[in-house]
């Protein structure tokens, strides 16, 4: 999944980047947050959901 969503560069990568995705009820990615800051992440996601 990390490869499919662009969170890692290769199948043998040791880890994936921290990326959050907001997915709507139809399964469509409506937003991605590539630069996740743990101190503001919850508020960032809630703001996206409110828009």
C-alpha cells in the first residue's frame, strides 16, 4: 500500500513516510497530509472534515 500511495520509494524500503489520507464514503481520497505534525494533526484533520 505504501508504494501505491507514494509513501515509500521501493518495495524493500525499511519504512514508509508518515502520510495521512482522508477518504470519503465512496472510497475516494479527498485529501492527503504529507507533512504530518503530531502536535497539530488532529486539528488539521478535523478542519478538513469540517470544510
